[in-house]
């Protein structure tokens, strides 16, 4: 019997890979069986080999990111991972191309008596007082059948259990016999399914930080399309930070095997050009055209084969079927819209599963720029005429000046520090002086309101989210913490760089 003695088991294939951080073999106490998504088994042998090779690359990236030692043992029908309990179980459900995985409870020789003895010893307490069933399957030549395993192991466990239930058991004991070895387990954890990321080429995804664009990107990732992201910034640093956080979740949790980049394009100049020359009722549809052109230019430079958007039919004025047709000609690459038939509730539910919903909920709506009633049934010709008024060189300039972020390389500090501090005060901003009252009364920036830092921390959620807030304290430390907390709650808030000394210099330079 080899109950739990994984070290003695022969690898399923000759090829065995070891992670860079692998510990001694005796420390790798958990064996996990991975199943490729069923779709891979339908491919030709040549295609399947290519897909399996990509899946292994992605698994190495995922397991490496978990920080745990591991050994990867690839096979044609199954992949095995020897590792330590904990982090790998958390990361495996996010690797596309896996249908499920099972932590192995015990391993036995492919001998009926040993399988029954091992299974009875390992699972008698697991089934005690519960209903159970035994499911078995085999690969290879043996002198027993899968039915023999189910009957004999079921009979051995029956005295310990409440009852046998083949329809809806509380515990299912699984036995997989593969050539010389039998693997016994009770857990079957669902995987992400789909195709291994990277096997279906490359695209660019227009991302806004809201629910829709993140879910649309995820659906293309699931189909094996490696993505980079294009963000047309209409709202400044606070908006950028919110979008970076959403894209960071996608990159860290779902992009195993690739290094996605976020291209941040300042859209102030294109938006000013649009507002000065286009009829207001056409602003929305022409804006979307400019975004398509931006994604097309970046996508072409990256060798992308498609643009991905989060548009759903009828969700907003620019997404009527007629408007989508009028917007489409601006794209120089095919536009994929995986959410076309989704309603908002479905999209939000999927965002919760993906892990972006909580962040997307905090993102303000910046794309609704048209006052009054935007056009909902624009013809291609009418939109052509409106867009023809623009100097499209403004798009080329914006793309050339784009900031490119390596999402997986960003640290927690990178996600906070660049977006926390302000060196200017916008005209309509509310300035909050967070110093002690005595310092505030001695001198403060004209127009600044006094807010005790502790009181503000407890009560800032009562402030108007539509306003911009500039905070300062004596050294800029407490106000940075407060601004960061406010930003996490969806406020556009900044700490003035340099604290009280910085705000005094700012005031003196302007004669205040």
C-alpha cells in the first residue's frame, strides 16, 4: 500500500519539470491532478500538442506567481503537480484551459485489493454518518473493471456511512486508475475552462474601468486571446488610477503566461477638438470613433488582430444597433463585442466572479459627455460628415505620447503614489486643511475649509462625490493617507505635494 506516499509514484510521463523555487522532494506533500478542458481533446494531435505546450507555460507562470515550490509532471490526458498545500489551490482555478483539478488524497498500485484497502482506510471517516457514492474510471489493461472498484470499495465503506446514494451523495469517492497507479480523491474543483491563453493570437481591449469592458476582456482571455489594454483617459489622474487597479486585477489573476501592457492615452486634446467642431448630439458616437481609431493605431503597432469592447446592444445611447453600425467604420481592425447579448445584471454577476466588480463599482462615468439628447440612430454618412470636421492628427499625437504600464510589474506603491499628490488646485476643487485648528487659524490657504483629520476619516463618505478635493496637512503624510482612503471609496481626492510648506509656496506664487 502507498497511502499518501507520493514520492514513490512513477511520473505519468518521462518528462518532469521542476519549478525554480522547488524545495526538497520530501517537502512537496500535495499531489494535484489537473484535467485539460474538454475542448482541447477535440483538436487534432498537432493542434492539441501546441495547446498543451502553451498550457504548461501558463501553468509554470501561475504556479511561480503563487510563490510555492512545485514539480510539474506533464502527461497527454492529465497533468500532475507536486507542491505544498495552500497557494497553488488558489491560483489553479484561474488558469484558462483547465476544466478541473483534484487534490489527491491517496495513491495505490493498480491492484484491486490495494485500491479497496487504501480507499477504506483513507475515506471511512470522511463518509461516516453521510451518504456516499464511489465513481471509478480506468485507462490501461487491468484484470478488474471500473464496476469492480465501485462495488468492492462501496461495500468496504458502507458500514461506516449512513447510506449509499448514487443520485445526490454528500460525499463522492473518486478512483482514477491510470496504467500502473490508482489515484483516490473526493474533491473536484472547477477550473476556468476555455482555451490556454495565447493560443488564439493577440488583441487590444478598450478598457474604461467599468463592469463591461473588464468582463468583455475576460471573455476573450478565456478563448485564448492574449490582450493588451488601451485606456482613453477623459478624467485625469483619479480616473487613471481607478482603471489601472481594474486592469491590474485582470493582469495578476487571469493573464498567466503573458505580460499585458496598459496604454494610457490622454484624451484631453481629442475631446477638446471634438467639442469645438462637432454637433453636441453627435459627441458620443464620434468620441467612440476616436477611441476605435486610437485602439486601431496601438493595435497595429502591437501586431494585434482585433479590438475588444464592452458594448452591449441598447445599454446606452451610443450602443444602439444603428449607432454601433455608424461607429464601426472607424476601426481598422475587426471589433469583437462579446457582451452584445448580455444584460447589466449578467455582466455585474460575471464581474463579481472575475474579481473586478468591487473596483468597477467605484469608477465614475466619464464617457457620457453629450448634453441634452444624444443621437440614437445616427447614419454612417452623418457621422462621417461630423468626424470629417476634425483634425485626426490629434489622435496620432495622443497615441505618440501615451504612457505604457507593465501591469504585472506594478507594485502596491505604484498603484497609489503616482495618483495621490497634486501640485495644482483645479478651479472648482474643495480644499481641506487637515492640520490642528490652531495652525489653521494662524494661516490657511484662502478658501480652505478646516477638517480635523480624525473627523474627516470617519465622515468623508458624507461629502459630495461629484466634487474634487485637495487635502493638505503639516507634512503631507496624514493628508496622503486620507486622500488614498477617499480614492478607494470612489472620491477624486489628492494630497497637496509638500504639505503646508508646499501649499504656502503655491499661495505666494499666486499672490494669495
